[in-house]
């Protein structure tokens, strides 16, 4: 963390102190985190059944603070899917990924991909929503199994229950 401070005179009788705390990510740290994220993109986008989608990935250095009803939260990743066109913009707030373990980063990425899968649920046609979501999720499960089989996992199984 970098600390910048300064002293200035607001008026002849008033002395004020300005203290600004800010964290800047070095180019090297940024590159390391981008590589971690890129490996997830390469490995899992197709496995989730989204290989036919057109994704735009944006790697941001800055934090994104979001005011929710309960509290302020920092956003690690966000996605804006256009399911009808099979496109999405994914933003990675790279500064937030540095403190995450590989499993935490992976789960967060999976969460964003699932938003693309369930995006049709935002329509007013409930039957169409259900069909599209069921199709996308079943395709994702098929592609995950096929990927596991291709990678030599016994019987195409992708895991042994709940992981940490």
C-alpha cells in the first residue's frame, strides 16, 4: 500500500493535512493476475457450454465499489450477457483477484459464467426461459463430462463430491 500525504494552507489561520491512501498494482502484479484469469477463460468457457458465445474480456486495474441495499461491496468480476445474441462482456477488477486463492478465483469465475447460462430467465416468457436454461445447463453438463473424459478422468467423472 502506498501512502501519500501533504500539508497545505487553506487560509492563513488554518493548517490542514491531506492524507490519501491508495493502492496501485504494479505492471508485474497485473500481468500475473491476468494470466491466472486467462487460464480459467481458456480452460472453462468451452467446458461450461459457452464455446459458441462471443465474449469480450476487459481487465480493469481499479476497484469497483457497488452500493447495495445492505452495504458497500467490492466487485471482483461482472458480466453483462446478451443471451439472445450469445454475447457477453466480462469485466475483471484485477486488483481484487490478488488476495484470492486459486479455488476462490475459480468459483467466482464459475459464478459469472452461470449468469450467462441463466440470463434467459430475465424474459417475461417463462416457458421460453425454462427451455433455454434447461438446454444450456444440460449442454454445459454434457460438455463438462466430455471434457473430463477427454482429460482421462475415469468414467468422465469430474469430481468426488463437494470440494473445498
